[in-house]
């Protein structure tokens, strides 16, 4: 059920307010990327302790996500 809810999750772009669509998801690490359907801005989410998705940051490049610390 939770996985299904994740898939249908809707968010709004922090920049232009347009709907987001799922770009990439990693259930193992509890994170995902949503992309704005209008301006293409990426939104990086992480699942918190309570199982809710929390927006960490937004950026233009999806590769930001994979950069090692
Ligand atoms: Zn946007």
C-alpha cells in the first residue's frame, strides 16, 4: 500500500508551482527524484523516520543526487 502511495504521490514545483512527475526512485535507500512537468526542475526527496517524503532540495541537475559526500 505504501509503495502504491509513493507512486501516486503528487508534489508541486518550488519554482513555478507546476505538478511534479516521478523521475527516479530508490526504495532501498528511501529516496527519489521528482521532476517538474513544466520547467524540468528536479526535486530530491528522502523518506524520514515516519515514512513520509521530505523535500531535501531542488536543482537543475539530477546527477547532484549521486555525488558522494
Ligand atoms: Zn517548475
